[in-house]
């Protein structure tokens, strides 16, 4: 497994360990050749934001 793919494969586990919720997706290779994206928020921030609009 190439190093950059290995890093992306282990990143979700690292985020879980520090209480992040996240999702992964891919973006157009026209934007970046490394077309993987991880979006996340810390669980405490998510909880404190539930009542806000």
C-alpha cells in the first residue's frame, strides 16, 4: 500500500481516538490528484451545537 493511502487508511482510527465524528468522500482529481477528503467535528462541539440554529 502506498504511504499516502496508508495514512488515509489510518486517519479515521486516529480521529475516533480523539473523539471526532467524521465522514470521508472523494473530490474531483481536477481539484487535487489526492482526491480523498475527510470532514470532521469534535464530538463535544457537535453536542454543544445541537440547540443552535
